[in-house]
């Protein structure tokens, strides 16, 4: 029976691992924590964005029949507050994840790190332990995804509210 070192498939895998040591690039723990949180945050963000869009669509359909400018402003304000609440809640989730994983001693340190990393400000004054540093880029990726998504929802909201305001203006000056 041939030895495993003589197996060409195993030799190929070893050469690939030598050239691209995936475990060294993104350690399993980082990938599990960061990847799991990224998926949770993005799925949750999807539900929250759908809620905001549904809220705005329902309110603007009512306002299209009887357009009232201050009510359109109220729809805009509630949508912006909901978008802000969604992002802040997601930062709290990241804070809890890195605090409960034991990566920070204090909630304040974990929150500061999560806020800076999730928003991609990256001041770098707080750092994860060296063995967990790849969680930071994964957290930043989730922030990029969700902020881009939030921006697109905000553009849609502004467009809908703008159409209501156009209807108000048309009603004033027929």
C-alpha cells in the first residue's frame, strides 16, 4: 500500500496549503465568529430595511390621496429614525459578540471598537487580541454592506416623500 506522502492528490493539497495557508490568513475562530455575525447582521438588516420600506410605502399611499406636507415630513423623520435605530442595534450586536467572546474586558471598549470598525472609521486606538484581528475586517465588511443598503433605502424614501411634496405643491397651485 502506498504511503500518503506518495499520493499525488495529497501532495497537491500540501503545495496549495504551503502557497496559500488559509488558516493563517483567516483563522477558523475569526471566520466562525465574524462570518456568523456578518450573516446574522445582514439578514437582520434585510428584515429591518423591509420594515422601513413597507412603513413608508403604506404611509405614502395614504398621503397620495390626501397629500399633507407635514405628514410627509413625519414619514421621512420616522424612516430616518428607524434606519438609525437599525444601524445602532447592529453595532450593539457586534459589541455583545466581541464582549461575550472575551475579546474586550469592558463593554465600553467593545462598543468603541465595534462602532469604529462597523462604520469603517477605524481610528485604531482599540485593538482586538492578535489571535482575533481578522474579526475586524469582517465586521467592517458587514458595515459596508449594511450602510450601502441603508443608503439605497434612504434614497427610495426621499424619492417617495419628494413625490408627496410635489403633490402638495400641485394642490396649492393647480
